[in-house]
């Protein structure tokens, strides 16, 4: 499960940067629904980091709300289904 979240996070981070670049160039954009879906499916952390690094979608409150809620759920799922991760980091 951790690897799935990492893959989705890296993918969403890259897409946030790519979409920002497309926005600057005035080209075709990645639909917001696609970005939000990737965040909910496991890439919330990458989406949040991408928002900060690329200064992209930061004024859209629903991106913050959805990504933060999804991150909380994803962390809960990791703790519930992979508790050995907590032992590995000393918690």
C-alpha cells in the first residue's frame, strides 16, 4: 500500500508541475477532476507538495480541502493496514 501511495504521489507531483507549465504557455490543461482523482486515489501528499513547490492551484480552497482530507484518510489506512511502518520509524 505504501508503494502505491508513493507512486501516485510522485505521478501527481509531476502532473502538477506539468499542468502549471501548460498554464503558463496557454496550452491544453490537465482537467482538475483528473488531478483531484489522483490525489484521492493515493497521491494526496504529492498533490500538496506540488501545490507548494509549483505555486499551482493554491487559491482553490477545494484542492486544499480534498487533498488534506485524502491525506488524513491515506495515513489512517497506512497505520491500520501496515502498522509495522510505525515500528520502523520508532513510533
